[in-house]
C-alpha cells in the first residue's frame, strides 16, 4: 500500500485471515495452473494443498458450425476476415480493447477485415474497418454460433485466469489470439490453435 506503518490495513487484514485459516486443513481448487502457482506462492496459503481442475464447457452446445450460415444469422459480412471481440463489458480497461484498437490501427491498410463485438459498452474504431456490434448475448447456442462465425477470436486482456470466452471459441473451432499472460497459454498453443503475443505489444 506504500504505507510506512507496520500495522497498516493490509497487515491487519492479512493477520485476520491468517488467524481464521490457521489449523484448518483445506484443499484449494484452482481452474488454471497459473492461479494455482499464485496461490502456492502466497504467504497465507503456500503450505496448503492446491489442485487444478480446469473449467469446462458443454461440447454439445459449443461446437463447430457452418461459418457462412452463422454470419447470415447475425447479418455479418461474408466477404471479410472477421475478428471477434467481446466481454461482459467491452469498455473495461482490463479486457484490453485499447490494445485491439492499436493492433487494428497497425492493420489500417487491410480493407478485408471487419470487427464484430458482443457485450455491453461502447466501441469505436478510427481505422476505417467495418464495425459490427451485436449487443449482449445471453443464450449459449447463439453465443456458440457467433464464435463459429468468426475467423479469429481476440482476447487482449492484460490479466486473465482461464477465460470461458477463449475456451468456448476454441470448442467452436475458432482460433484465438491473446497476450501470453495468466492462464491463456494453458489453452492456446501458439501456431496450433491460435497465437500468443508478447504482453502488451499491439504490433505482436
């Protein structure tokens, strides 16, 4: 906290947690090896048992679909390379929209690209690429169809655990591009089912 006091708020809270957990035999379940390693490195839980159980998705719902049919459903262009980006709130800075905007600016000369965006919040593009906001989607089957419509799903998050968006897109057969942070390299194998970029290099 940048405090000069030994008994500042962070220390007080740490001590309260330490006293509450002391003597309890608890197994912690983490959805990613990254989170498990973070837990094992913590001063409170480094001696605790930690197991990794990744999140799962329903493969009867999240599965490959016909791309052109999926684009027809959403009114998306059939003659463009379609990039998909989305989050519960797309304007949350942690989700990295500004990195995606910078990457698209570097691709300003590509007139064969379009961006589809789902989720709440405003998105603007100054690059001239076509922007297709589809709004918030709460139905899993429609969400799966949207993933299937894209050529690539981009997850430019600055920090993420094991995001369901990437897991769902991959299950739909859509490659994913993301920064090499958090639990993302546990899902994306660079050059196999997507691409991992150097954090936080928009050109990469």
